């Protein structure tokens, strides 16, 4: 995809409080005199008149493009860091601007402005229009405001709490982790939240807006026993209300992270070799996301760079596997009412009983493939053009009790919590660190092991899934997906899953 990105205008809403480690900001649209954040769904659409939007779209299509779009965004984010029992940093940021996109065939012209005014956004549209060169000029359709019926409603988003309340949550998680065991010597706690308003106005007559909130708290306790060290990790959050912390108090997250740190201090060396592997529910779904999900995104399908481009209606996974991508899950990290092109979020069955059912499309790739967008057009911010991306991707709930899955393994590895990893999306080859791993011996989870890495090919691995548990969990708390230089929030999930075999990289060779 060709693109023409041009940055014009800059308006700085941030003022640094030198020496305090705190970034202060003042932005009259969202802050009242008391500093309380207020997101108004229609606010961005009211910054310019319908006549002005029409002028911008006409300018964007003045050289003959097929489609033009204005994307407006206003985002406020907060980051808080606590370490060594001390508040290390509190920072605030504001993103505010507009991007203009013009499509002409397979080509995309894109320009953005850090100021939303007729002059600046129109200038961006002029730059984006240069991607087209045709005597045939398309007139934008009359604009019609579309109302969004939310899939779930946040009456009291956590992101709108006062900073004192947020800091209190961090302190509670910190103290719970420290109190868990005397071997916990250091604790870090991180907080991130954002409140975002977006609006899309395009040449097809669409005029739509939405408000989105998200929070994440992460705890990193370090356990030390002589020369042995292990850093635990646990998270909480999602697109949630304040009442979320009644069910998932920060103490619970702090204790879970500390438990993992202390437990893994006694880990033995991991056996290396081809072994049966059981992957735990929830975050374990990152393996399917990375090693399988990306191969179903529409740009790779259209360009036929994905191995899945010719596999529609064919068997691509074990018959016990059904894979879903769902933007409508309440409180999910990758959930939304509309994507970043204004298409309604959708629930899509990608694989059913091992048979490939469909792909993930944005508007451009869907049009070129003569199909419809699946609501997967996503972008990092107004400074980026949309590309097809996953939302919440997971393996559907199965029928097997997780305990029976463990009992079915004589000698193998239980990957309770996966860590980071890397994937070659052109081949599907992957490696994932197992953050918390155990041996399975004679159908029982036994010794914790360290240094375990899962190595394989995603397209082959899904064919080796033998059992799928009935304990589906979709992780709403963490997951940031990178692609083509853009990062977006994504959810992953799965029940407990058994692979008949997978290459386990370890620190000692398993004797055969």
C-alpha cells in the first residue's frame, strides 16, 4: 500500500512542571475549572460545521480519489509509577488532531494536522489528495449523523477517577505483594488509563462518533533467595467501571504476582525436546493471536502474502478448534462500538471446527476483495491511517474439564502463564517464553521449571490441538499488538488447551 504522510501544524497543549516529574495540561474542551475530565460524544463533530466538513471532503477528492475520510481524535491519558514504596512519576498527555485519508485504487494518501480547524484540516486534505490523478471527480454524499447503540455502557469509568483514588489502588497492590512473603524485596506498580473520543466523517455520507475508556494496572514483585531472583507479574483492568475493583481488588492482583515470583524461585531446569504441552487459559491465547490470527488479516489476504489466502473453507486447524474475533465483548481490551473507520464492531467466526470461515477486513481491502468490512479497520491515532487488525481473538470454549486435560499427559509441560515472544508473520514461525511453567508427570502438575520456551509454527501448531477445556477466559487487562509501525490495544483468550506435541526449548536435554 502506498502512502503519503505529511505533518502540518502543531499545537502544544502540554506544559512541563520542571523538577516535579509531573506533566500538567490545560485543555478547555475536556476539563472544567476543578480539573474533572468530561468526555462528550458529540464534541468533536461540533468543532467544525457540516458545511466545513463538506469542503474538506471535496478538497480531498479534487484530484479524483475513490474515497475520502476525516478522522478526529481527542485522547487524555494518565500514567502513574510506584516503586520502592514511593510514587516515582505521574504524567498526563493529550492527543488532539485530525487525519485525512484519500483512497485511489490500491493507493492511500494520508496527512494529518495537530490542530482541528478548517484551514489546517483542509490543508491536510490537499496533501492527501495528491495520491490521485484522474479527471473523474467524485462528489461526497450528503452527511448523515449515525447514532451508535453501545454493546456495553460504562456509567462510571475508572479512567475518570481522581488521581488520589488511582494512587491508592497502586499502594494497596504494592502492600499486598510485599505482605505475601518475606522473600518479596522489591515491588513496582504501573498504572495507565485513557479516555478517548473519536469521530469519522467520510465521502459516503457517514458522520459518526464514539467515546472509549481503558485502564491497566500491572504489578512486578521481585522475589530474592540468595543468588536466586524472579520477578512476578500480574495485571488487572480493561474497559471497565469503578465497580470492577469490587470484584478484582488491587490486593488480589498484588498477591497473584507475588505468588508467582515466590513459586518460581524453586524452579528446576526445563527439559528440552518435543513434548506434549498444556497451555493455561486466558493470556495463553496470545499464541493464537500472534502465530495464527495475523495470517487472517485482510491486507495479507489481498496481497497473497499470507499462507491463508488460498485456504478458505479448508481445514486449517484441529476439528476441536473454533477461533473467534469479537469486538463486542463487554469490557474487553480490544472491544469497541465502532472501529476507526466508523464501521460497527462485530463478532466474527474465523475458524469453525477446524475449517477456515473468513478473514478480517478494513474498508480498503474489503473493497478491493469485493466484500464488506468486518469492522477491523484500526489505527494507533489520528497520525496513522487504518489497517486491518484483530480485536479480541480467542479459542472458543470446549467440553473437557481442565483437570482431565492434565491427567491425559504422562510427561509434558504445563505453560500456566506465557510471557513475551516473537513471530515471523510471513511464515508463522514463533517462539514464546513461558513465564510460569511446570512439569506434568503421570497426569499431575509437579515441579516448577525455568527458562522454558515454546518453539514452532503457528499454522502447524493449531493442527496439533487435541483437547480444549471448558474454562474459557478472555484477558481484558493486557495486550498491545504491533504491526506496520502501529500499536493498538487487543484482547486475547482461550480455555486450557492441550497440544499433542510442541518443541520446548529448555536448559537441559530430555532423555528419550
